């Protein structure tokens, strides 16, 4: 089975001690390509250096809503500069991680919205897909995406919404990122939603080092866990892990133009 991990933070210090070994282990398990997402201006160079060291890693750059208080007004124009400089590079694959987070109540929603819209405009301008973080904010994200009508759409990361929300995203051309969260037995609502998702709307991801699946509780998540996540999610979807892997890989390739 060949798998693509469509959402990782492999540049994080959590991996500094054993990153090369982990990449080798992931590849041996069939996880060949991995996307590494930037989250604030200070980690973009680290992401790019990592991606340049490995032909099967791909970079996305964005200003994540959770780091709102770290972002400076000039970071948006710096992001534009990065995208301009790397335009057309085979390892630049998206704008992300961007989005809205209403779970953390201290994050200013107006500032989040302005930042989200500015970055969706960059995705449109550079014809790149958007990798979108949504936490307790589906209505606002869907309304915003309806206004922008991105030609290349992208991925709704760690999708945990309802059937209706899934339908809205799919209508807008987005794929739904599935990882460790729905593997937990208590994620009953998600198990019901999974059973009804169209196969051509799904991509697999880990969000490493976060969101460890039920099979690896309390440990650092990694792309090496993706085959186990695939097998666990295939069950409520009533398909084989091989079928889910093949479909997810094809869907990721479609999003990123590979």
C-alpha cells in the first residue's frame, strides 16, 4: 500500500532526535510522500530546509490561527514574498495551515477572520490549494469559503463535523482530512459520518506529532502510524484498508497536482 500523509509538522522539535530514522520507518511501511505545514513566520525556514533535504517531502506555508498573538502585520507580506520566490517549485504544494479556531476563546475572532481571508486570497492568487484548520468554527469557515470559491479548493484538516457540514465542504470542492481522532471508540458520531462520506472526498493524515490514534495512546504521533489509522478507519467505512489507501492517495494527488 502506498500512502500519503497530507498533514504533518515534522519540523517540530519533537522529531529532532530521530527524524531520519522515523522517515525511513514510515517509508518502509509505505508512507512515501508527506506534507509539512508551516504555522508561523518563524518556522517557515525550518520547514523549507527540511523539505529541501528530502525529495518526497512537500511544504505548505501559512499563519495558523492558534499562533494569532505571535503573528505580526508584516507576516502576511512576508508570506506573499515566500510564495512568490518559490512559485512553481515542485515541493511547494499549498497555503496552510490557515483557518479559524473558536475553541480557544481568547483568540480574537475578527483578527482571525481578516488573517484567514487574506491567506485565502493568496491561495487564489498563487493557484494553490488551502489546508484549513477548523475548530468549533464550521459555519464561519463554510460562509467564508462560499465567498472565495477557490478554484483549487484544498483540504479541511482533521474533519470532525456533521454530515451536512461534510456535504457543504464537498460541494465547494474540498477534501476532508481524516486522522487519529475518529479511531477512538468514543468518536461515535464521527463513525456514523464516516460510513456516509463519498470515497472521492477523503484524504488521510496524521497531524504528527499531535492527534495520536487510539492504537498508540499518549505517544508522539508520526507518519509511521498512518497504515494503522488507515486500517482503523476502513472498518466503519465498510471498505478494505487497501481500497481506502488507494483512494486517499489518488485524492491527495488530485489536491496537490501530483
